């Protein structure tokens, strides 16, 4: 299977089995000890169904602490209006699905050859 065919197949899987969720970026201003949130900007992204990390994955993995009930959410890279990232002092980032707002703990791009095919996000309530 060619790389282009693989990327196309992955996009089809996200389209058929995935669901639309909200990726929210909230700009922050003011001093770091008392930041003021700005107006959030919401983006619709296509995701695979969120899954809870396996019990044996809980703990320190690759420098990132995985806690009980953290979720892994894979989002398709094709057509993303923004590159997903962990929030910092300048902005907060979150995923919103099933009526809940999840903080983004880590982002790991998954490459198909030289191109990012999808992103795995670790999220937490």
C-alpha cells in the first residue's frame, strides 16, 4: 500500500468511525500569577473514539505522568485548522466532547512517512 493510499485510508476511518469534537484555545493575558482569560476560539476536529489508558500504563511514561482515567484521543491531521499543542502561559488548550472539558496534557504526532497522519492527545478532566 502506498503512503498516499495509507493516508487516504486513515482519513476514511476517521470519517466513518470518528466523531466531531471541539478543540478550544483560550488566550491568556496579564501576570502569570493572576492570568486573565480572553475570548475562547473553538475549532471542530475529527477524532477517533476516546479510550482510557490501560491500568498498566498509569505512571510516568516518557516523561509524562499518566493518571488513572486519563484518556487518549486521536485526531485526524488532514484539514486541521490548527496544530494541536499543550497550553502554556500564553494560552490554555482543551478538548470538549460528551459535554465535558478536558485539559490537554500531551500531544504526540504520528507520522505516515514524512507527513503527520494523526495526533494522539492525552487529556484529563
